[in-house]
């Protein structure tokens, strides 16, 4: 109670100084020449209890852009609020809001505005799952740089991205937002995104703060059902789900978002072990943790809090520094501190973290943005070119029988069929930011623009995305039989994947499968073009396809990128970052499984053991031959490094990019290890007839060790294998 007395007394003293007097003084926290930590402590010491609490409150402003975010009535902007989810592209409106915070409040603390710029702000890039199939971290970094610049020009200085949840069950709709099934690939792409958003200096006007999400284990929702319970062993938590987050923190991610899920009986928003013991203490993260949307209030629905007050107590003491939109901290945090339930020092630490980021972003010195028109800020030519290139490198050629692609010069007539051909919204995909359908040129129009001067092009829709209207089947077949080849455009509606986009069936809807099989009766090659936010189960229709291009949800330039690939102007180079199952019942299926007690038994009897298209699969219009992989030594000692090289020759008829994946296998260890684990990859252009050397330098501590169920790292001597292409290189690790 003595602590509460002094807190109240300081509040009275603080209010004895008028806002005008405070703003006119040259106080230390206003001095940009001082270290950030000194400025934070000076400002923190001047704040009242209510002012501190308000920094932990995030509200929304503007139109709801996510139908899954069911919210209370939007309140008028309180200029003392710590953060806003700012749903506008207007710099004028942002400046008006920020001017109130800077000029009408006692201390002039700027508001931090955030938004879900997941794969672009106005210029829409491919969904993150597609981006990871490019195996090109530099393109990912550049795309996030564009998103940051466009967002910052509107006043948004914080993005709720990247998502680094390792996802292995494609029934879960949010596989679209992450980088696939492998921890290492999620790590590399996550770091690239962080560097793109934040740049080299957070105070740069074009930089925004990144937010790692969803911490942690959200992607393991039972049965792929969003928001559900997750059962994750401590061993799996540390070796699969923690690594991308730890690496992201070490790469400087400014913030972390806790997840919705209840993991092993403890919801992520009330988990002191993950939020405080690991994130803040063990990993020394000095940014702050924000809840996910309403996830503090949802502790009640999850059965660990009786009411809002208890939810506030559990979330805040666990380590959630900022409460997203449900106003529970606003309603209860001050009272809990006054009653001694929460130490004021704990509040100080949360506010310290929030203020630290605001200072690092330069918001105190430059709270406003230039009020430039949209045509100067969005959809710049270089951004559009980048979106087209990333879309092309993200697309995966799954099948290409008899080299039916690229479209040959002797092809005179093609038929374009399918519900995706004229689609716009689905091409942009879920979480499209402020991308607009009118920014998308439909696939049909892009194909006509690319080929219309040399080919006859017929179009029939054939069917809808779902339903049972087969009245257009015969018309589709009639144009198919007249064509030299058919481009069949199928896939998912925009809302079928993403948040709250769980699906019990990964096969295409019956009507689309039936159309594909019906057209398969024509004696003409069928080229499937598939757009989706997840892997699809294609076993029913794959046999009738001569070629399959998985284009994902490729963003606003996706149609042009597809046309480039169909024409052969771009040689496809994408490889899968997530496995395509034979059927829904094969879920979850992923490459780095542990060994079975009976390797030849225990598998499904009605489908093959392996996926239809495995992790790392992807074809090219040229051919690559891997030479003999060589190792710099057969024996390496702890503390030393070893290098393995493999020559890759382009033996085809055109230049192409090849990605070499390097896997490590530990055949015998003190605990069972996965059959193989990705440890490195490299993508290079290999010109026709040339040979490039790909190298993997192995650091035993980094590449051969493993973590236990407490996160402790172990390195054991013995035999190891490196797998590259179809080869296995063996060596020994010794003391």
C-alpha cells in the first residue's frame, strides 16, 4: 500500500504542471542527442499511473478490413492511447490524429499506428507461403521493403508480420501466411522479412517495426481447426516451433505477438514460461509483446479466467505488454495495481518497452508524415516489376509431361477454361492489405495480351468455384476439342484460406474435379493452373493433366507472371516449401519425420507412403545434372568446420535457376532424430551448358547439434550424413 501511496502522490504532483508548461520545456526525454534508455527513463518518471496504463492500450481506427475481427463499437480516438490499428491510407488523417497526441496531451507521447501488411500494403505481392517457394530471401526482403515504405507513407509504422509458424497441416487456413513446413526455411524467410520491414535504422522514415507471430505453436491447432487447442511436446516445441522466433528476436524483430492457442492447457496469452522466462529473459528481447485480437478477453472462453479482471491479471503478469482492442487493460489494469495485485514495477517495465520502440522509430522527433498523393506513394513502377518477378519465382511447375510447356511455336489455338480465369480477388489472396481487385489483371486478359497476336484464344468458364451447375460443361468441351491445348484455371476462392479458413477437404470442389475429368476425355493436353492459399490434394485429377502450375495466390501481378512462364519468357524455378498430399487423410504430411519402428509397415493401405509432390519438388524448362558431391574431410573435430561441394551442370537448352537443398541426417543419437533436416539452401542462375559449384560449409555446433526439451543444445560425436540431390555424403565428428 505504501507503493500505491507514492504512485498516487506522484500523479498529483505531475498534474500540478500544465500540459502547456510540459510541452514548452526542454526536458531530457525530448533531447534526441541523449541515449534512448536515458530518454525512456526520464519520460517514464514523469508519467502518472493512468498515462502508463494508456500506453498498454491498443484500439482501432477506421473500417474493419478483417471479417474475423468482431469488435465492439469503435471509440473516438483518445490521444493518450498507446497504439492504434490504423485502417486508412490517408496521411492527412494520420497527421490529424497524431497532432492531438503531440499537442493536446500533457507529455506529448506519439501514438504508434499498426496494420496487417502481410504481403504488401497497396502493391500486393504473393502470399508468404508462395514467397517461400521462390527460395529467394533477397526478393522477400525487397518486397517487405516496398510494403514498409508504402505503409510508413500513410502513418503506419508497425506491421503485424512476419508469421513464422511452422505449418504442417494444410487444413489450417493460415498456412498461407507462413513460410511452409520447415523450421530453417521459416527462419531464413522470417529474417529476410524483418530486414525488409525495419531496414538498417528504425528511425528511417520508410522503415516500420516488424512483429513476429504467432508466439507460439498456433499452427498445431487440432485437426487444422483455427483457434483450437494445441498439444505440443516440449521436445517438439523447442526443435520445431521455437527456432524461427529465436532467430527473429536475434535478428532484431521489434515486437512479438502472442498467439490465440491454448498449448498443453496454458493459453499463449497467459503463458509466463514462453513470454517472460524464454522470450524476455533467456532470449533478452527488449521489445514488447502485443496480444492477438481479443486474445486477453478470450482467456475467459478458454476457461482459465473467470472474468475480464482475472484475464487482465493473468495476461499482464504472464508478459503481454499491450492489449489489442478488447480494452481489458484500460478497464482493469489501473485498479489491479492500486489494489496491489500487480506491482507498479511490472507496469513500468511494460511501458518502458513500448516507449523504447517509439523512441527508436523516431516518432518523438518526426511524428508526422509528408502529405503526398497516392500516385506518388503506391504502385510505383519498380514495385510492380518486383511483384511480377517474385510472383514468377514463387510459382511451381509440378508436372510437365512431354515438355508441353512452354507453349510451342506450332501451337495455333488454345482454350482457356475455368472459374479462376476471370478472377481478381482470389489472385490477390487473403490479407491483401489495401490492394484492390481493380489492380489485378485477370489471367485470361494476361494470356490474351501475351499470345493474342499469334494464337486464337477461346474462353468458356465451364463451371463456378463450387455448386452443381454443369450446364457449361459441353460448351467447355467443344472449345477444348478444337484447341491444340487447354489452360484450365482452377482453385480456391479468396476466403477459403487465411484466418478462420480451415477446410476439412483439401481436394478441389467436386464441380471443379468433374470439369477436369470431363475435359480429360478430349484428345488435347490439359495444363492445370492452380491458385490457392494451401496445398491441394490432386490425386483424383492429376492423371488427366499434362502439366500443372501451382501459382498460389500470386498478388496483383500474378497473371502477367503466369503468362511469362507459359510463354517461356521466364523459366520456372519455384520449389515447394510444403508437401502436397495424395489426399486429405494423409494430413499432416511433412518431410522431416522421425523414423518408424517398422519402416515398411504402418502406412495407409490405400495411398502411397510419400506425398504426391514432396517438399522441395519443382520442375524447370531445362535440366540440371548433379555431379559427385565431395567432402573436404572424412573426419571433423568439434570446433572445426567442414565443406561439402557439388557441381551442378545445366544440361538443357535454356538458362535456368536451380536451388540446391542441403539436408543433414544423424543416424544414431541419444534421442531419436528426424530422418533428415534442412540446414542450408542456395539458389543460382546456371546458364545453358555451364556448371556452377554449390557449397555448404558445416559448422558442427550450428548444423549437427540438437536441442532437448528445455531448449538446451547438445552436440554428439559419431557418424553423420549430408544429403544433396540423390547423394549421401558420410563423415565422422570427433572430439
